[in-house]
C-alpha cells in the first residue's frame, strides 16, 4: 500500500508539473501574440502616416522631402518603447531582429528630424551627393546622407516586418 501511495503521489506531482509548464507556455504565447498585435497596429499607423505624407509631398519630389514635413514627426514608437523589454524575453530571435530592423531606423529618423536646420542639412547632403555622382573625381564633403539611408532602411523594413508578424500570428497555437 505504501508503494502505491508513493507512486500515486509521484504521478500526481508529475502531472501538476507538466500542467504548470503547459499553462506557462499558453500564458506566454497569449502575451507574445498580444504584443505582436499591438506592434502591428503601431506599424500600420506609421505606414498610413508615411503614405499620406508621401501623397501630400508628391511623387516627383526627392524621398528626403518626406522627412522634412512636420507630419513625419507624428510617427510613433510609443508601443515599442513600452514593450521592447518584454518582447525581447518572449519573442523568437528572428522576430526580434525584424522588429529591430524596423524600429532602429525609425527611432534614428525621429531623432534626426529634431535636429536644428535638418531641412537645409538634408538638402545640402543630397546636393553634395549628386555633385559627387556627377564628378566622381572631385572631393566633396558631407556626401553621406543619414536621412536618406535611414528612411530607405525604414521603408524596406516597412514591407518585410509586418509580413513576418502576420506569418507568426497565422500559425496555429
């Protein structure tokens, strides 16, 4: 009888342990999905702002003109700022890399937008870059254009990152 009680107790303890693991996985999965839904909503907001600013600027204008518009600064990183620590703990590495690929240039751009004389600096760098292209043998200062570089990174990630999130969310639990 003592062996049966001991065996029953061991099986019960094992069952509680396994159920605890399943419950924790289920809770983490719900939190992961919730975080991704919130981040996806923020990305959709930003995509709509970029699209609207782009339409208002016009297609014949340089891409940097998007950054100089006051409405560009209405892009959001609030959700990301609030959840990135928890996301780093819960999300798989490929999703975290995709989120970093999106949010890193966005945060950099929002910082650059706040610089004094950003419009004229961006224009100067664009103009110097064009001179460098036309006359490659000339030495032209400040041809690197961080505004354009970061915007191009953001626009590329804007295509890829939401698709990765949606792919994850479409997976069965």
